[in-house]
C-alpha cells in the first residue's frame, strides 16, 4: 500500500522590507511571520501529523524542507525563500502554542536577538 501524501494549503509567500541595516533576526522574523501566518499553521499541521504517527523527535529543518517541497509542487517557478535563521523562532512559537510537543524538538539558547 502506498501512503497518501499530505497536501498542504499553500498561500503566496510575502517578504517584508526590513528597512535599514542592523535589524535583528527576531525583528525580521516577526515582520515575516505577520505577513505569512500560514507558515506556522502548516508547521503545526506537519508536527501534529508526525506526532500522530509516533515520531519521538522532529527536526525543524525537515519541516522547512517539506514546506519548500510542497510550495514547489503548488507553484510554477515561484521561489520559496524561507530563511533558515527563522527555524529556532518557529520552534519556539510551536512550543508556546503546544507545550505538549516539548519532547519532540530540541532547543538551544538563542545566540542572537
């Protein structure tokens, strides 16, 4: 039996204009997240699916790559620029919203604001 692939609803990706130099990663993330709230929703759906399937550990990098792949399948030639600097921020949002997932993700202290 071939498993059914999980199809995610994909929205157009929007990028903020962070202004001048010296804008922190956290500030850039917050601007990006405000324009693209669907990304967190999709990360939640992917994490829930992994948890329901019994995975004990989940890497945010894997979830980012699934989103990139799904975006590529849903669009034609549209680049999906999901900044890897935002990985740790998305994990923290996921855990804020779903503390029951704390054992699924490994987090480290943030090194940059």
